[in-house]
C-alpha cells in the first residue's frame, strides 16, 4: 500500500492523542534525501521556518557524510542567528524520589529496594537552595518522583519556598518543574506559585515500546502522559518542555515524534514547546533495558543538529548525562541550555561541607553513589569550571530570566523569537547576568577572563543606543545593583 499521510494523519484536538506510528514511519520510509532537497530544507530553516514532518524525515535520511556535515553547519549557523552566542545555565534540584511506577530504565522505580528513599523537608530544601545560590545559580529545575505525596499543592509549596530563600546577593529567579502529569486544576495550582516551564518527557513516542518499558503505575497510561502538557496549556501554563529518552526505541522515530508533538501544540494552542530535551539512557540502579537502540555519539550529534533545524525557535537542553567532550561538541549545533555544577543526589548540594563555592567545586568530582540517584551523570564539573570553559570558547554564560518576568512567554515569546528579535534582548541580558556572577562569585582568574570577553562582546554591538544603555547597566552592577534587564 502506498503511504498517504492525508489518510493517516490524526486531527489535532485539545487533550486528544495525536501520534500515529504508521504516519511517522511512512514519512521516514518514503522521504528520499537528495543533495538539492537537503540544501533547500536547510535554507528554509535558516529563514527561521519550522520544518514539516516530511522535511524532517529527509534530513534524517541524509546519510552521506557531506550532507550530514552540511546539516551540522546549517544548525550551527541557525543557532547563531536565533540565539547568538549565549548558553543559558541552570541546575537540577531533586526534591524526592518516592515513586509508584516501575520504569525499567529508572533507578527510582518502585521495585528497586536498593535505593534510599528520601524527601527533602522544608529546612533541607532551604539549605539546598542556599548552597546553590552561594555557588551563583539563578535558575533551577525542581525534580520529583511520581508519587501521591508530590501532588500539586506539595509542588507549589516547594516552589514558594525556593523563591523565598535569599543568601547574600543570591536569589533564585526562575523555577522550572519536572514532575508527574497533573489534571487541569493541579496545573493551575502549580502555575499560581509562579513557575516557569513545566517539563514532561514522553520518554518514547512509540506506544508498543512505551508499554514494554513502563511495567506498572500511573505512568503506564501512554495517552495520559502524551496529553499531559495539553492540560498544562488549558490551565494557563504556556511554557512547556517536551523530551524523549533516546535509547528506548529508534532515534529516527523519536525525532519525528518530537516534531509531531511540536506540530500538535502549534495547531491547537498556537505556540510550540518552550524547550525540547533529548537525554540518552545512562546507567541506573537495577536498570534492565535492551541495548538494541543505543544511540552512538555520531548519531546523537546528528539528531541534535536535525532538531535544531526542524524547530528553529525552540530551546534545546543538553544535560550532565553527557560527558564534557560531547557537550562541548554538541553545543555548536543548536543547544541553548545546559546544567552546571550538577548534583542529582537528594540533599547532595550540602554534603561534605559543599555550601561554599570552593567546597562545592571539590565535591563535584566526588564518586557518585548510584543507589542514591536516578541515573548516572557524566559531567561532574563545578559551575565555575563550566563558566570558565564557556568563556574560553567565547560563549556567553547566561542566567537571564527577563522574558518570563516581562511576559514574553508562550505565544508572546514566539512573536519575538520566531523572527529572531529575541537575540536583541538575550545577548545584553546574558552579559549583565554574567557580570553579576563575575562580581559576586567568580575566582580572580575567571573574573579577569570574563570581563575581557565581556568587553569584546560590547565592542561588537553596532547599535549605539543599546550599547550605551548596556554599558550604563554594567557600571551599576559593579556599583552593587542587581537584576537589571531589558
């Protein structure tokens, strides 16, 4: 039978499943990659137009080394056009690892008797946030196991606590969430606490595989999870983050699933996801998963470049699951956010006296205890180590949260980011948040390097009015002002 997407395509409706495996595989099987077509698609993306499923499939099927390299270079150019040279930094903070699900790839699974079950109490949470602030963090993502204890009210209460903590010049300005799907009322409760992005990963868009790896628990309900962020949108949360766990199923299908999810949001809510994540499976306590779909470093780099071209205006998040060398390579091809100074052990940021930045640096290289964490991370560098390396590579480390507090979220964010106007705001704001870090937390060597690069970036600004305003704000920061933004 000849594949006809018009017959197979599921109509996008609010809070209704939208993935048709036959549709996605049909595009992959029948979309031929010629040099001319691949170059046309790259050019379309460089004009900041989102790609269709068929166009995405053509890039996926472009197997010739020269075309793969053109795709990577196209992604690199697009990232510079839309996001400039900034890299947004954040840290994960695990709140609790109680869980009722049995997911074969996750150390938190209910059946795992080795893992130590811990939930931060209020004072523990305050101590963790102080430690993060004392290292220079401004943006957090709070991570919760999927358990009735971690309901909407609990999440909202922890968010409010995080925002209330101040340590010296430190404060958390943006709290994102990674937690179980909620109903609409639950999402409203969490929204009222002032969250940023609510992040839910489908893990795999292939339903048959999904059922094989999710053995029991509420998470076994594929459709409930697939439509979770629709409910978030219905509740007024217009910044949502999607993701797939690469290594569960064929990476080509998962890329198509992420683009299809993006299509669905745009068709129904007139706004794409704020972020896309693409973690690869890492070792976890009691993990039992097939290696049939392991994603090589080569394929991983390639799929990130394809995602960047497919969704030009969507932030791409690369986490400390990946080693430093892979992170440094992949950042070139479209990543806009990374975590730094990461510790995923519950309560880990204050262990071994790590409340001071210097101690935190030493602690970052400590051996992981896999029976106390969800999975194994591969990049244990401190925040300052990552800051210094970004500066050396001429990236601008950014802790900016301006858009969220100025209402540039959801559809309004797209109005700025799709045409590329966001670069005008992002780079100056990034430079100001970097200056804050240099003044408040950086060791002398990092401070010297940082200000040298900052001056280089200032010299590159052609708009005299913008440059004058930015220089005035940088002087204010040196004099003690904080949280300035355009």
